[in-house]
C-alpha cells in the first residue's frame, strides 16, 4: 500500500500551492484518481506526487490510490473517475491490465511475456511509440496519453440501453491517462512535462540524445519539441460580442503532432511542414464526446499551427487546403476551407459509435485557416471547431498575434 509518509508529504506541499490558469487539470480534477503501483520505485512515486499536487490544487476531491485499490473498486464507482495511471506495466497493474495501443516496452513484451515478433526483422529491444518511432534501450523516454477509460466503458454496459445511447443522459466522458515511459526516470520526465506544460499527448526525452532518421514511422528529435509559439492562445476566452453571447473557449493542453500528422499535411497540400503544434480546447459545452476530447485521434476543438519552409510553400498549402471564403478582421484575413482535416481529404459525415457509449451522426469540424508571417517565418493556423465557435476562435487568434510591422 502507499505509505503514510508519501501522503503526508503531499498534503504539506499542497498547503503552500498557488492557483493556476484554466486547463486540463480544471477539467479532470474533481473526479481525478492518481494511481501508483504499490511497490513503485522512487522516481515513479515522485511522478505521482507531482501530478497529485497539480490536481489536488484544483479540487480537494482528487484522490491518490494504489493500483490494487483502483482495480478492486466496482466499475459502478471507478467508471466515474478520471484515472491517471503512473508507472509502467511492470510497476502498475492498471497499465498491465489496460495496456496502451500506441506505446510498447519491447523489453517486457517480447522476452518476459514470451510474445513473438510479427516479422523476424522486428526489433525486440527498446521502447516504441506509434507515430514517433523506436527509442534504443537505455534511453529515458516519458510518454503521456489520454484514452477512453475502460472503467467508464464497463460502467456504461451496466446502464439501460436507452440511457447509454443518449448524450443527454449518459454519464460524462471519463479518461484513463497513462503517464508511462521506457524507464522510471522516463516516467518522471513525462509527469513533469504533463504538469509543467500541460502536454496531454506526447513524449519527454532525456539524455542521451541523438538525431534519428525521419521516415514514415519516425520523427527525428528536432520535430519532437514541446515548446510552441507564445502567441497561440492558452487562456479562457468568453466573448463580449452579442452574436457569441454565452459562448466560451478554454485552453486544455498541448498534443505533440506525430508522424501521421506530418505525412497527412504533406499528402493533402504537397508541402512539407517544418514544425507542427496542436492545441486542444473545450467550449462551454465541456467534453461531451470523443471528438472534442484530448485523445490524439480526436480533431475537434483544436488549433493546428503549421510552420512552413517558405512563404511560397504557405501559399501553395493554402490552396491545397481548399481555401475559399475570405474573412477579414483588422489587418488579418483568414479563409474557410473545403477540406475538413489534414488527416483526410474526403469531406463526409462520420458516425461516432463507441463500444459502449453514445452514438451520433455528425460532420467534420468547420475548418478555418489563417496564413501569417511572424519574424520572417511563414505559418498556417487551422481551427477545427463547430461553426458556432470557429469564427470566434479565429478572432481571438488574430488578437493574440504580434502586431504586423
């Protein structure tokens, strides 16, 4: 079980904490459970403490539990939690029971568990993260991701069918947040990145560092950068304009763009992006469905900022995105686009049908794109929001940009 000394240290630290801006911790804190292995190493205990301090600062209902306690709790109760599982499959039973689809500790998967590689040339050492690539054994890598909570899904199966199928009566969406890594030191790196920068999906890489080749499955280290431009909005923005009465947008956190995002943008526009940043937001409607969630495969309520190699590339990419109707606010002009996403060039309705959750027909988000040049660098800023919020968000982006010289 988790020692009294760890809990005592946490609450002493909380007594001197200060309030912070609205973000992902405000969203999840009231229902958050930080989960740590009963025999976790020191670095993972430090990681859990760091995260627990962040959520407890926002809500005194946040809890710190062991993996055994979480798994022993009936899903009728744990299904209402945002479970933040800290550690690795060897130190946290929640991560072993509900493994990630996107990260794989090959040292554990292929040797101790006796699994065979799909192909004889598959590497059986090191740490792998889909969309980012393979990291050699011994390198400290942290990984953070938001996923649908399996406890939430199991809880929904226990509900009457009519309630399960309705967004109005189904319980709010809950997440399993994995804070894991290639080593215990990597787990602590991931926890620090999660708390200090609000990274809700991506990597934290420690030494040793070297440049890996970029290909269809890998990003080189230069593209795995958490630091976005400081002019991307990261606050809460209620609007005073009458037509937006009652509307608001609040920053949740950052998602690292993986190799599929880079490849998708290149395929759609014909232009190679130099750097990409994803910022996730919530509206006044909160997180009602998967598409608006901080899961890395969800594209709703998001600003995608793309740095191009040249101004000519930015103009070509704007055409590739299907820019049509111009909208001018002050010195800036943005455009509505025909293409709904950098991940697909086909505009079609899509059905959201989770294994045990609400289903609904809906179209892709209404995408607007703003071309800008800042400090001699060319950028495109894409807003994936519903039509009611898209223009409001772009007006806020225009206000946040540096003044043109």
